[in-house]
C-alpha cells in the first residue's frame, strides 16, 4: 500500500494537528493585526479621521525640495494657537476653519527662516485663495518693529503679517511634539488637524512644494 492509505492512524492524527495548529496561528495573527488597525483608527480624534486621506495623498510628493515633510500617520488636532495680526487684533488658528493652512513659525534671528520667507511669499501668490493660505507667524520677542521692517526690506508683499511677541505659540506646539527648532512648518486642514510637519527650511516655491500642497488640497 502507498500514499495516505499507507499512513498509520497516529501519523494521520499528527498531520491533522500540525495543519490545524498552523491555521490557528495564521488566524490569530490576522486577528491581532486587525485589532491593531482598529485601535490605530480609534486613537485618532474623530474630527481628524478624514485628514488621514489628505496625508496619504500628500505622502508620495514628499520628495526633492520638500523631502523632509513628514505625513501624519495619526493626525492630531492642533491647539487653537493664538497670535495677532498686523492691526494688533487677536487671531486664532480656528479662524481658518474650513481652509487648509501652511502654518509657519519664523523669526528674524533665524537665518534659515529668513532664507525661506521669499519662497513662502511666492507660494502664497501661486496657491493662495479661498481654500488655502500661508500663515507665517513671527515670534521675535524684543523689537516688534524689526520683523515688519525686514519684510518690507526684502519685498515680502503677499503674506499677511502675523506675530506672537510672547513666542507662546512655539511652546504650545512643542508641548504636542510639533516644534523643536526653527523654522517649523505644519500643513493644517480645515478642521485644525495636522496633515504633515516639516522641521527646518524648504524651498516652498519649487515645483516639488507646489505639487505636495496641491495633493494635500486634492487638486
């Protein structure tokens, strides 16, 4: 006799046990993986769940001049950051509800910040509109006139002026792990949720940057 018929009952039982064990492990791993995905989604603020799609659209375009942009895997809702506009009126991040914002922190003492400001100004010219704005907030804490004078000197004309002389906005972002140095730039959706964060300067007027922001906007 040959084949299965030649196997003893004991061998057949052992084969069935091994097969069942392997299948059980596979089912168990699938269950654990599924649970981890479920927990990952549940860990995201419900308001930020749609942001995951924007981050996923943007991620493939984080290359070249904006390769340092980190797409948010579990987007968080940012604090309702407070600062002032050019007239001295208080503004909050929530004032841009429904619009996507490239939120940037800069200072005149920060050389990389100064270097990227003209590019941010050009990005605003290229993509700024009803659904998108570059919001660059100055955090100089001493001479309040110095940032304005510098912007005028270098010809920054398209960016609205925003400032926080207390630099509290930087500390608020640092507390949620989104600011460790200067400049800091965060792409924020209309719900106030982080699409992606870039630490350091970037060439924001480049084709790479335009494609990245456009992807996040779904254009």
